[in-house]
């Protein structure tokens, strides 16, 4: 285990301990399935047990760890069932958020999204690092989520993405090529920037649904079937993505 010590005590120390532990779990420095004592974590971070215990309690609420009485914190492994639930939640939330964000975005937001897309597409095709790819992919989606006007939604989806990163599961160079994944994001970007909210939402839905199906098939060998749109679509109506 290698976690950098926390700076001297201050108003944000407890938050910093939480951030360090969460980042350590997502990066794989704190290994899924492994047990870490509170004293061990406190010594590594050079803080008392109190902020560690508070941070661990928050991580337990997110489903990233469990607390074992008098033993410590165990990092939870993300199961295939967990992955399925994560993607089902993302399908319920992100297409709608994409619709709303498309109607609210300004030129500066479009530039931020372009920067995130450029960062994603600069991932090396020779030997892509799954965790680095997932981190940049998460950043692209977060720009859109933040622009939807709901900060809590962006933070919640971030926590879902962190659970996926614990497993380190990605379709890149397994079920799909980098070029295929980049093309998905290019289509989302194009529709968002053009202001076509409905098409942008549909592109986001199709991207997440396809990734889910490929990932579950990759992890289990079973085809779950393409998930349908999470909103009703009678022939004579248009689904509402507004307030």
C-alpha cells in the first residue's frame, strides 16, 4: 500500500483523507478484497484514526468498502451484477441529463467538452491503459452531466463510475476497438454542439446500452440483450426531458 501522507490538520483534513482513500481504491492502490486496519491507514496518512474512520464510513455508504468490526476496512470487489445495476442506473439518468445539458450549454461548455474529447482520443492505441481510459471517459461524461444543471447528479454518477473502475472493466481492445469507442463519443459531441437535444440523448443512450451489453457479455460469456430506451415513446408524443 502506498498512499501519500495528508497535510497538517486543517478545516479540510477530513475531506482530504476521504479523497485520498477513494482515489487509492479507484486507482487500484488499495486492492479489492484486501483488508486494511484503521491503524495501518492512519499511519500511512499520518493522521489520527478519527478522520480515517469518518472517511471509511462515507466509503461504506457508497458501497466501495465494508467495515469489519475490530479488523478494519475491506475494499469490496465490483461484481458483474453490480456492473449491470450501474449501467441500468446510468441509462435512466444520463440520456435525460444529456438532453437537458444540450439545451443549456454555451460556447465555453462546448470547448470544455471538446477538450475532454481530445484528451480521450489521445489515449494510446498501441497499449491503452484501461484505468486511464476509464478516467478520461468519465471526464467527458462529467462535462455533460455538470452542464445539465444538477451537481448532485454529476456527483452520483461519478460514484457509480468509481465502482466500475474498481473492477477495471473496459470493452476497449476486448469487445471493441478504440476507434469504435471514439466514434461513439464523437457522435455524442456532434449532436450536443449542434443543439439537437433529442438526438444527443439517443446517442448517449445507445452508447451506454451497447457498452453495457458488450461488457456483460465479455465478463460472463452470455448475451444479455440490448437494453431498450428507458422512456416511453408513443408514436404521437415526444418524451419530455425538461423540468
